[in-house]
């Protein structure tokens, strides 16, 4: 039998296909492998992306908050200052139309509106 | 409403002149007879009016907010004698009852000026506001106003007003006290340079031991330009600056804009308001937005065929997030 000497490579039986790489056997969880993907990008790109996303999230929150305040301001102000006018004008026009209709019914359709 | 800084109100040591009693005040549906422009005498048709009324067209558009419930009953006992009972119920201003009366003399010195007018209102604690207006002839008018609070004269005011062809001169004394040598005197002069342009000046002298130096003087100039449908008016003086703009958009809507700056109170107020009238529907509405982020709206509606008038007032302060609702009901004219 021939003996093992230092420097000899022992091939185990799992190496059926030829592209077996010794690094595949390291103890690594999937999470660590995904985290390590971040090393694909340089530091400045990573930081820039993080800041942009943070900024966008904050921006959306602020925009929603301003939108709420603005909408509230606009509608409450409109209710106090304009709503009574619009409602009364509409009511008045409805009454005028009813009066016209009644006059038409009583006196016929060709009476000029006084 | 826009801040109404009259010289007498600027000083904290004196009380403002008595407010108009409830029978005479009121919205656009309640114009008292002497303010309507029915007849203007030939001699006085170029007269610019009085100094207090210079900014009136613009300030009239701004609503006066009120809070709580107010019921007022107006009765005419006679042709010249009107009385009013008013009850206010509110948690912010003290609730109470006020009795007001107005007497307009039957004798007239000119087709629109009665010989004298007496207006007063009083409440059960004997707090009285009284005003007397005597029209000597169509040019000269005297006014006396006083306020009694807690059994003491809180303020007295005596005014004399002369209207010439194209000018008006007014002299006023407020709270004169010969013994302490205190009081306020105001002299105002208003001249109509052209039928459209009016300028005026006012000097106020105040003597009081609380003022450093014993006395203080304030000078103020004012001007008004009346266009076809708009009125610009402004004032500038040691008390502050102000500018008012009024415009009538159509027969229903009038708008007004006002900027007022006061040096004494160290603040500036800006207000924008409008008034909407629909007399055929017996409806009138005034609304205003302020620089303090306060929105006020006052609505008045006559409920015919009975002589009732309903008024609603809402005032929302966005900054403090405070809303006040007022509701008033008036019976009688």
C-alpha cells in the first residue's frame, strides 16, 4: 500500500463533478451570505443609498402630515366662511324656480317673469 | 375684526369709549336711520365726513365675533322711543341682562339730523353706558358719552364736531379732571382736497401722572382716495401705520383688506374679509381671515314673516385650536 505524504490531496467520494471548491464547505449560514453581499458595493454607495431611502421615508411622512394639516385648514375655513353663502344661494335659487313653476301652472306657460 | 386702534384705546390707563348699545348695533340688516344716505344737503355734499368714519367702509365689513347665546328683544314704544332687552349667556364673557333705550327727538334741524338723540344701556349692577348727541344745526354737533362702572365714572367724553363745505373739524376731551390735571384732548381736522381725495391730521395730548414727563403727544396724518368702486385709506403717525382697501365687486359682494401696525402694542395685524348680501333672501354674511390664523364668520338671516333675526357666529383659531360658536336671536326690528 502506498502511504500518505504531506502535500498530497485527498479526494473524497463526494467529488462526483469536477467543479468542487474547498471553500463551499465553510460553516456559513444563509443570512451571513446575504449580508456579505453588501461587500459587493463600495462604502459610499451603501451610505448614499441608506441616506436617500431614509430621506424619502421622512419626506413621505412629512408630506402626509402637511397634507393633513392643509386639508383640515382649507376645509374648516371653507365651512366657516363660504358654506353658508353657497347653501343660501342654492336655497334661494330653488325657491325662485318653484315660484316660477307655480306661476306657470296657474297662469300658463307664456307669462313673462316679473 | 381688524384691530380698531383709536387713540383713546392705545393707552392702558384709560378705558375705551362706551360701546354702542345693543339696540343700535347689529349687522348690515339693522342700519340705524341716521346712517343711511337718504338725503345729503346741497351745502354739505362735498363734506368728507368725520375723522372716525374715514376707514369705516373697510372696517364695517369685518365681523364682530361673539360667543354664547344672545337673545335681544327690541320694541318701539313711540315713534322716537325704542327700548331693547338683551340677555347674554356665555361661559367666557359674564352672562347678564342689559336694558337699552334710544330716544330720537321729533324735531329736526335738517332733513336728516334730529335735534338730539339719547342712547343708554344699563345692567342690574348699575353699570351704565350713556351717549347724548345734540345737533345744533346741520353743521355743528355735540356729543357726550360716559360710562359708569362700579358706581364710579369710568370714562367721560365730550366731542364737538363742525362740518364745513369741504372740511370737518373735531375736538374731543376725554376724562377731564381739573383737580388732578389729567385728561386727554384730541383735535382732528379733515379736508377734502378734491371730491375723491381727503386728507386729515390729528393731534392728541394726554396729561397723566403715570406718564414719564407728565404728558405725551401723538400726531397722526391720514388720507383717503375714493375710486369708482374702491376706497383706499391709510394713516401714519407716531402711534403706528395703517392701510385699508375696500372694494365692491358686485351688488352682492364687497371685500376689504386691512393692515395695521401699532407701535404702542408692538404688533401688526393683517385682515382680509368680505361681506355677502342677499336682501331678497333676507340673508347677510360676513367673514374674515386674520394674521393670527383666526377665521371668523358671521351669518344673519331674517326669518320672515315674523320679525325675527337669527345670527350665528363661528370663530376658529387654528394655532390654538380653539373654536367658539355664538348664536343670537333678535325679536323686533
